[in-house]
C-alpha cells in the first residue's frame, strides 16, 4: 500500500528531537494534497527518514495522536485522520518547522498582492527599502470553511518575484521562502499580543467589531541577518490560544 511521504527535516541539536520531528510531520500532514495517501510509513521507516531513534519517533507520534491528527491501530498501522481539526494552540519553541506547522493545514485564499510602501511601524526592518511586496491571505478551517485568521506579509521585492501564488495557496510563506525560493532562514522572532478586531478583521473573520483577537508578528531573517519577510497574522480569539515551552539548559 502506498504511504504518505513527509517532508525532510534539518535537525537542531539544541531542541528536543521528538518536538522537532512532531512539528515537521504535523506541518507535512496539514499541508498534504487532497489525494495524498492517509497511511503513514512504519515507525522504523519514519525514524530512518528523520535520522532519529525509534523511541524518539514514537514520542513524536504520540504527540500527534494526542492532537487527534493521527490514529494508530495494532497490526494495521498509523493513519492520518482526514477529519482532524486544523486549528491548534500557537506553540513556539524556537523551531522554524514549528512556525510552518503553526501556519499549515487550512484552506488559504490569496486576497491580493503587489507593491506597497513600507509602513512606518515596519521601516526599521527594511531600512534600505521604501517599497516592498505585500500579500494578504485569508485562511479557513479545512473542514467547515469557517474563517480562522488572515495574514499580511511584507516581502523583499527580489524574493517576491520568485514566489508562485499557487504555492502560497497551499503552503505558509515561511515554507515557500525556505523550500521553494531557497532562502536560508537563520531565525524568526515572534510577538503575540491581544488586540480588538478592527473593521477589516471583523469583516474578514466574521467576528463582532472590537471582539478579542490574537495578533501575531513574525520577523524572518536570512543567514546574513537581513529581514526577508514580516508577517502579521490576525487570529480569531475563540479559536486559538498561545503556548510557549521553555527548556532548561
């Protein structure tokens, strides 16, 4: 039987391996194509794919099972749950794959894109630019079609010229920049704050004006320390929570 093929992963030895593997596999599952197989490879094959022990792989799968993304059946194997809820807590643990997983798995519509002046509040991130390429996207729940969040991205023009809108309809901007455009991402800094829905957010997310939302700002840097993308994502307050895990040295 044909099995699902997850994306590859470059492991960071400073972070828990099971966490990185679970987040990478989660992003692959949520970003899968409509006709991709639902059966996962065996624990042994997945462990070999990611370059980890079977015990680490088992712990990663246990995390995904607890989320309801997969189900495990003795003698039959492990399967992706096609009806699994796509919204989840916003979790940050220093991994680019965690950011990809956070933004994956929903139906995405590109609302508009094109050149735009760099807003004054973001000018510090693009000191050499007066204008960048702006993208606005609306994400909906993968099963019910309910709006869950909308995103604004400001990307350096020379990189935007290499972005296919069809890729943005399937994958998060972080994944497109890293895996399609080839940007070597060194870090992403995140800010999450509570805000009240403005008229545009109220209209797009179908929530009352001034209702609580979760506002996320992610600043992506390449290996030279240059900002390549600033993402501002507006999450429905009734669909998302914010969670941070801190690991002791």
